[in-house]
C-alpha cells in the first residue's frame, strides 16, 4: 500500500492593492494547482506590497477561503487572526473553509 500525503499550498489570494493580484486570479491558479495534485489551498493575503490597505480583524481572510473553495472546488484553509477555538469551529461548521487554523497565537 502506497503512503499518500496531503499537499497544501499557501497562497496570497489578494495583495490588497488596486490593479494587483485578485481572488479571481487565485481561483484560476487554484484550479491549475488542483489538476497538479494539490489537495488544499491555505488562503492568506497581503504582507508583500508596501502600499497595501488591509482591514484586519478576527477571521478577516476567511472570505478568501470561501471564494476559492466555491470557485475552484478545492479544499481550503481559513486563516487570519483566528485566536479562539470557537471561531475556527464556526468556520468549519458553516462550510466557510475545510480547516480553520489558529496560527500566530499558538506560537
């Protein structure tokens, strides 16, 4: 029996600047990655362009995971200032992402 590992790709779904990378671009890329065997997209955003305008709050990147999940038909990981287990649980229970990750707060 062959061992199968899951392959996740962390993707900056939007760069938060006018005329930059968009969720639609990410949806197209996610479909290509799925065809190559990627199992899930870890949907992050921003932090790479000096002029970006981000309104950060608990779960602020989860709508990006929802969009990729719906449009690319691929499992997603919801991230973005998720610090409470109940928020991670809500994300999964409501089908907003397949995994809700508590990240930095766990460090």
